[in-house]
C-alpha cells in the first residue's frame, strides 16, 4: 500500500495488486471481484473505508484501488509523507497497552454497525483484526478489504484465509464468522492480551474489578467468540444490541447508536 498525493494535494492510500504475486489467477480475480463489489458499498457507510477509484491494466496484469487515508498517529489529518504512520486500533494498543471499557464498548458499537451494513449488502470481511481497523478523522473504519467476498451460509465449507487467532473453528466466510473475529477486537483491547490467549483474563484483574461494565463486556466477548457457532451472536446486529444495552448502563451512557 502506497501513500499518494493527487494533483490538488489531497493524500490517499493506493494498493497495487499484481497477478504475478499469486500462484494462479484464481485468487487475483477473486480479490478484484471483492473490490468491485465492495467499492459502491463502502461509499454508503461511515464505518467502512471508502474506496474512491479502481483501475485495472490487463496488459501488464495488475489492478489498483485508491482509498481514503488513515489518520496519522501523531497529527491526525495533518500528513507529512516523511513521518506518516497510520493510526489503527493496533497502533493505539502498542502505545496504550489496553483501552478503557467505555472506549471498547463504543468502538464495538461503531464496528458492529458497519459490519451489519456490510453483511446486509451480502458481503463478508474475513480479515477483521486491530491492524485492519483504522481511524479516519477520529472515526474507526473496517479497512484492508483484500479478502472481502460474497456472504455464504455458516454450513458452507470455507478456505481458512485470515489472521491467526481471529479465525473461528468453522473457518471464515459467514456472518457469524465475522462476528467471532470482531468479538476478539474488544477482547484484546480491554485485556491487552493476544487474540490467541482468549479467554484468558489479565493478571491485574483484581485491580480492575470495580471498573463499571468490565465483566459485562467480558460476557459479551465470550458469547461473540463462542467456538460453537450455534451459541454465538447470530448477527452483527445482535452483537450491536448487546453492546448498546451495556453502554446504556454505564456512567454517562446513551452516547452511541
């Protein structure tokens, strides 16, 4: 992914995908089909990274797409190409180790809403993890959409593509599989642990025991990340509803949608 500036000085992110990077044309064409379907959807929801342009050169066997650029870790929308570092949940966790419960709940609400919209558009993300959730003007967005594909039923076999620790036992590709992956995000965010550590709790839990909503958030995470998909939240909308009920019980609640 490249940092680019257009003729009027606006910065964007550009990803170039070469067919030669794949062992066969199948994955190359699959990624292109995913981008083609994702682009119009991305322009309709603030929680999805906006794909602004897609180009293709069959003679030289590559395609590219232009996206809105993540905030800079230090300067937000103030971009210096020599110092630019993209702000994501992963970069925030590297700096802060873990996030407050209320912030985790708010992030979960915004991302679950975006994921529900994606699923309603008959698409799945298949690559949800903290590194792939960027901030644009302070708003979290599902990004890194190279594995986006058509929504399938939970009973359909799937190729195990995606980030270790965030892939459910049955494999990615269904709505409930994306829910599993998203559930791991607040887990690593509030515990400061790795996704593969789930459901292990942090060693300093006694010091956090009086934090409002902490154990309720953990209960939501456990249900979202059930290994048995039949016991999981059946949709991102169900996960959103559970997080919203929790937020409304927190001090200063009713802040999210």
